[in-house]
């Protein structure tokens, strides 16, 4: 059973516009969420995280929003740049346990110049 | 600079071979993980280790085993490689604390079993 889901396998956005990537989870005990970016033939790199006690976290062009009641988080990228084209994974962890990271299936973002 | 290093970028092995994938981290992290990435399936956890000689099965441990004899090294073993184990394998490490929850990944090993 997939505990972390990314229902959009791909997304295309025009350069300069906003990219919104979505993620849903089923386990209400998750208390930390992260977004990773992955280029082909490379390992994922960390982008931004959010604690479950917050509803928003910003870092430059990247903002993550968390809606606990809906068990939903989203990553906003503004403005989108061609170099943002990659696969984005959301992940969730239980910090009360062994900090096992559960990843979603990924969304491939293509930013069109 | 933080580093997780996987021993090979690309590997081609024959069906039935025993395959070793090695991962080394230089951050003194307690936790280490092995994932595989397949199209449409995302990153799936194979095994993880939260201390030396300690291991736990992830979501897809069948056909794999692991070894963690030293804190910095976590090995993934394919006991008898099969074609359905052709995949991108990713190692990661982290320190379990609330101040910094980021896991760091290696560059990945693309394994092809023929």
C-alpha cells in the first residue's frame, strides 16, 4: 500500500510561471516531509522540508505547503526555470521511530523555455 | 562537504551471479538506506540500517541482503541476480535528529542483469 502518493506523473510549465507539484499521504503519524529533486543518472538532492507543526516553509523560489487535515502537501516553484526540469519526489518520515524515509512515485517536471 | 559514495556508476551482471553494491558515507551517520528506482514506481526501500550490524527490511527485501560491519559502509547483496533486479540503486544516509532531517544520497548505480 502506497503511503505517499504523487498522482501526477508529469507536468509541463512555461518558463517564468509557477510550478505546483502535489503529494498526498495516508499515515497521519508522519511528522516531517521533504522534497527531493533528481536529474537522470544522478542521486536525489534535497530541496526543502517542513515539519508537521507548520503549514508553510519557504526557501528562495521554493515554498512547501502542508495541509494536515487533507493529508496533502505541495511544492511551489516561482518563477520556474529550465534548470528546474527534473523528477521531484516527496518523502515522509516518522521521527519517533527509526527515521525511515517513505518516498512517493515522483513527478517529472518539464519547464519550457 | 557531505559525501555518500557508491562503488560503481554502471554494472552489467549475468543472471544467477552474486552481486555486491557498496556504499560509503563520510558523515558519521547512524542511518543508512538502500533504495531502488524504477519508472512509475518511485524510490522503494529495500533495506535500512540504524546502527552497525543492525538492519531492518524495507518494502521490497526479497532477493536482497545487506551487511553493515562498519558505521560508514553499507553493502547491498543480490544473492542470485535476476533480470527483474535491473534497476537504478540508490544509497542514502542520515542522522536521526529533529534539527536536520535531510538524507543524503549517493550518485546511484545503474545495474543491468542480462
